[in-house]
């Protein structure tokens, strides 16, 4: 059971804090694997927006956690509390995975954890983060950035994207999808980040891609081309590319590849099918092609992924 610590202090944003608590406090119905051991750590009592919060333990407890999560910090124009910064730095030095949600990145930056690393925060504060901490490579265009032991999310709902990403890393796609279903959200959203994130179905039913997305998902085993997609969507390839860029942030072929990889992950988790069979079922053609794209996107070979998440 992984120990997760929520680091809180006066001035935290309750939205991101609540999202993290909702994800890590209890497993979704039907999930029987050991879940996270969540502890809220902070001073004696803190003010979170309009709410008063009584932490379970002090900030010194962060050093004993496997994962430390720093929610959004409201007063980005001020230096975060020194005791919080010191505790987060000490936890990272002790081996914890440290995660910031929204403007919590300012706390990680103050602790020096983002020096020389790519990071993100709420789009409204990316310029301020870059100006105050010039050693941080701030990326304003992504939902989250995964540097291994240090992860940062963009603002608001992107905090949930990163929390689901953590569950996916720890327990696999099926469990992360179960959490997403409980929260009534899409399990993956596009953001152009280096780590693997899939694209959403549009919210509006009358959007030109609303019927195309499920049509593609039902035909992943087929060698689809941009022309095939454009023909189905009844638009030119150029207009299709523009719609994909506007809705998903990526190209049609990249989005299609992402769906093939995600489907391959699910088959590796849930079936005993060979890599050759999965390559055919996902439209990747050969096991060699699947292994190359899977390793590049997910970071591990299919066999390693299966052993980890079966």
C-alpha cells in the first residue's frame, strides 16, 4: 500500500485539494487491490478557501510518504511558507515522488525541485513562474509534465488528469479508468505532453468529430488513413486536420496512434493474447511495429507492461 501525503497550509486552493483527496482516499467500487494510505499533513489547523481543515499529521510526516502532493497555492505573488518548502524538499530527498497541482508548482520551484526541469502550472501563472524561477523550463501548453520523481499539472481540471495519470502509473489503465468512471470524467485528455495521454470525445454532440471518434475506435484493427477519416467525416483532409487540432491538440494520425496504443495496453492487461495478435487487433500490423511505438510512447516494452499491470 503506497503512502500518499497531501501537504496543506494556509492559502491552499480547496478545489485541487479535494480532487486529490477524492482520487486517493478510497478505491472505487469493485476494485479489490490494496489502495493508497492517504494522510493530510500540515500545521495544527489551516484555512483552505472558506473552509477550516484539521490535518492528520504535521509536515514532518511528508518524509515518510511514497508520494507527496502539493495542491494549488493561492498567493502566487508571495513566497510560500518556508516550513512547507523545507518539508517538501526533505521528502524528495528522502525518496518521495513529489507532485504539484495547479499553482502548487510555485512551492516545488521554491524548493529547487524544478531547476533544470520541464514543468507547468495554471496558464494564467506560467509567465510568473518562469520569471521568478528562470532555471525552470515552463511549458504553458500541456496538461501535466511527468519527470519521474517530480510531476506538475496545469490548472484546475488538469489536476485530475495528473491524479489519474498517477493511478495509471501505479495500477494500470483499467484501474485508472474505474476511478474516472466513478468521478464521471474522461480517463484521458490530450495535452501534447511527452507522456502518454489520449484525446477526448467532444462535449457537443453536433461537433464534426462527435461521430467520427467512436467510428474510429470501432475500427482500430483496420489500416485507416487520413483520407479514410476525412471521407467518413465528409470533409477535406485539410479541414479534418484543423478540426483535430482544435479539439484534440494533435493530428489525426497521432490521435489514431494514441488510441491504438491505449487499446494495446488494455489487451495486455486483460487478455493472454500474444503481441502478434494484439498488433493485428490494434492495427499496428506486426509485433515489431507495436513494440517500437509502444516503447516510445509508454516507456516500457509490451511484455514489461503486461507483467506489471496484469
